[in-house]
C-alpha cells in the first residue's frame, strides 16, 4: 500500500491551485480585451464606411437631380425657340424654308454636366448613364448646328448685293443663293435630328424620375 503524501506536498498543491486559476482568468481577460478591441475597431470601420456610402449616395442623387433640371431647362428653352419652328416646318405643307436666326447659346448651359460627369459612373443603372451622356452629346451637337445656322445667315447678309457693278452684283447674288441652299440643307438636317432626339428626351426624363423614385423608396 502506497504511503500517503507528505504534508509538504499537500501544502504545495493547495498553494499552487489558486495561482493556476488566476493565470487562466488573466489570459481569458486579455483575450476578451483583444477581441473586444478588434470588434470595436471593425464596428467603427463599418459605421465610418456606412456614413461615407450614405454621403456618397446622397451626393450622387443630388447630382442626378441637378442634371435632370439642367437638361429640362435646356430642352424647354430649345422647344420654345428652334424646336417650335422646326415642328412648324415639319407640319407645314408649304415649301421648306430655312430656320431663322437665334440668340447665341452661352457655354454655361452645360455647367452641371461639366462639373458632375464622373458621378454618372456611380449610378446603379448603366443604361441610364449611357442615356444621359448621349442626351448631352445630342444637345451639344444640336446647339452647334443652330450656331452654324446663325453663321450661314451672316454669310447671306454679307453676300447681299451692295454694288451697281454687274459683275460684282452677279457674284453677290450667286453667293447669296449658295448660302441660302446651305441654310435650307441645314434646316433639313436639324429637322431629322429633332425628330430623333425628342422621343429620346421624353423617355430619359421618365427614366430618371423612375430611378429617383426607386432610390427614394429603397
């Protein structure tokens, strides 16, 4: 039969037991602290990213609304001037005539688009992005053609007969007729552009409104 442990060994075991338990508690506390700190950091990053994403979303929506307003303003102004005359020309049964002259178009017409174009890449609808870019391109091209129309009118005025000399008078008349034909050809081109862009613009405004409504509800 084995001998019972000596009193010295028993005292040592009793003495060491609390110490081992304290070490375990300390380790658990350290691990818990590290995990807590890590979770706190991750949660902080999550909140920060969430706030940034929400801010970015608000800016994107605000820019889209501004672009819609700019396009609408430009389109309304166009329809009250050249667009109206073009539609009258389309419906007229009389012989086609050149368009009239219009005020110069300021460069500031496309300020919103120029300053916010990169935002279009953040839209969650590629077709909408493409439609907006195309709409601006078409409007810029349309206004460029209207400016060219104004230049042709100047050429007609400059080539008006201003001399009694037969040779110079004939040359002036020839130039005047030439520029009038260019004006009429340009009016035909603008008529074709108008018929193509009008339904596209109407559809675009509806598409933007639907997108904004969807994002408002989400």
